[in-house]
C-alpha cells in the first residue's frame, strides 16, 4: 500500500469488527459505523457461543479459509490476551450415507485434519449424553470448539480502535454512493468521503443495498438452552456437536457449565420480516421440534428450556456467502449472506475484505464465494 487509504466499515458486527481490525493492522485509516454498538444481540451474533470447526460438511473448499481463520483467531487472542475461543472438539453425528457426513470425511482426508472416528460403543462410553442410530457415524473434529461471540466482536473492535480506528456507535448508514475515485457514506448527521468501504450490514443488507442482484433471505433463528439431568454433559470433555440428518441440529455446552444450547437449521427458521421489528416472542409450538430431538438423541436434557433467544441471519440460495466488490462499484467490498456459518470464518473474511479494499485483490482462494462473475445466487 502506498498512500494511507481511508476505508469505511459499515456495520461493525461479526464481520465488520474483524475487517476493522485487519484494516487498522495494515495501517489504513478506518472509520466504522454501527446502528447499535459492537457486541449487541439484535442481529446475527449473541447467545454466548458459536461453533468453530476445522472440517466442513458442506464444501471442502472452505477448509483453507478455515485454516486462515484459525491462525487469525490465535493472533487476535495473542494480541489482546483474551480467550475468545476454546478448543473442546466438535462431534459430528448422522447417517454414514448422508452427503454432509461424506463431505466432512472428504475434507478431513483431503487436508489431513485431526479427528477420531467413534463407533457406537466408544461414543456411549465417552459421550454418554448422545444417542445415535443404526447406520450413523460419529466423528470427533479435534481442532474445533466454541467461540465467544460478544467478547470476540468487542475485542476485535477495541483492538481496531487501539490501532487508530474510529467507530461511530448508534449511527445508521443510509446510503453509500460513488464519489469520484471513492465513495461517500451518508448518515442522518452528515456524510464522509472514503477511498473504499467494506459493507457488512448482516440482516439489513437488503435495506441498505436494495438493488443487490442476489437474493439474501433473512431468517429468524431461535436458540434454546436446556439443563441436563445428569453429569454427562459437563465431564472432562465438553465438545460442541452437530447432527446432520434426518433433522439437522447442533448444540454447545454453555461455558458456565449450567446448560446446553440447541439450535436448528435453515429449513426450520421462519422469515424474519423487517429486521427493525424482529419478533422476539417464542410460541410454545416452536419448542416442539427441540423436545422431539432431545427425546431421540439427548434424553438427559430436561425439556423445559431455561432461556430462549431470537436472532437473525441472511441466507443466499446456495448458502455460499457474498464476498467481493459490489457490481458497478468496485470501491465497495460486500460481506453478506453468511447463511448460518460465518462466525468461525469471520477473521478470514475480515482479512480478505482488507485485501480487497486496500489492494483490489486477495491471495486467498475465494472464487467459489466471490461476487465477481457470480452466476448462481
Ligand atoms: C443463532 C445463530 C447461531 C449461529 N451459529 C453459528 C455457529 O455455531 N458457527 C458459525 O460459524 N456461525 C454461526 N452462525 C452464523 C454467524 O453468527 C453469522 O454468519 C455472522 O454472525 C454474520 O455476521 P454479519 O457481520 O454478517 O452480521 P452481524 O454480526 O449481525 O453484523 C451486522 C452489523 O451491521 C450493523 N448494521 C446493519 N445495518 C447498518 C447500517 N445501515 N448502518 C450501520 N450499521 C448497520 C448491525 O447493527 C450489526 O452490528 C449463527 C448465527 C445465528 C443467528
């Protein structure tokens, strides 16, 4: 980079906080904007935990990006002295014949990832909290665990500020318009000019960019916390877990050792509607699927939830995120549509956004998620 570039970060949430950190670390002049403040719980982040894993059950092309993210998680922890991630492992369970199990095993084999395959007896001895069925496999991804989302976003944003970034809190960006060889960012109180902008508005992407040529379907996600009736969940090993099929679901033992958080997959999420008016009330019928899953696979969880929280997330049709320049304005780098699996990768996406905003290109293998020459949604 020659002259110091001025870069705006619109939306300082999961991706924006990481982008601000990576941009500031490379010497850019960074100004962030968020309609709330970093670490809030009214969007895609929140709820104490997110799963980190090294194997990928949807597409093994994510593995190099996960490895880049893995290195940056270590860097951010080292620079700040905070424990943002704990590697407790992640158990993947489900039918051997299902494509997600096959893809996970393929990504493990292709990249030599650290893992263990457990048969039913080994699983019962070591992780007695789970039930599997005939024809199921159980694979422990060992370089996996949980990330603390609120702490991560605040830590990345603070680190960016320490490195010189300014963040405008409670400041909604209304428009980003081309301005000569750069962009102008407009808020209710004024406008500012930048060489480039990283735009990471999460569930507000359709509001901020109504002409986006790809559909981002914003869904309402329910997280539910349950208390175990035995000690099995909080023994020495406390892996996160994912069940692939017939109903995709996942969960994490809470860091405080009290409860277990459960979540569902895309097909079971309702449309969120207007992100400014998210319905946070949970109807008892919404819990039926959780009760059914616990009865079948995790019978020692008490089916009366102790906490329910509602979030939002944007899904693309292919579930591949939109990463790269905005059509018609290469000074705007879009980070959107993370389709339920963006958190673990967020430092990598922040770094890639910094590459694109500062150099116009990234050395990372992002063709399959790039906005450039993208034909599928
Ligand atoms: C319940 C749930 C569980 C999940 N579990 C996992 C998991 O286990 N592992 C995993 O890897 N991923 C997981 N994900 C996905 C992951 O959390 C998301 O992909 C990620 O948080 C998306 O980040 P984002 O930056 O796009 O959105 P956000 O984190 O929501 O950030 C967007 C930010 O933009 C701000 N903003 C919006 N519009 C404007 C505007 N006009 N002006 C200024 N600011 C604006 C918002 O206030 C917000 O702070 C989960 C998601 C949910 C909801």
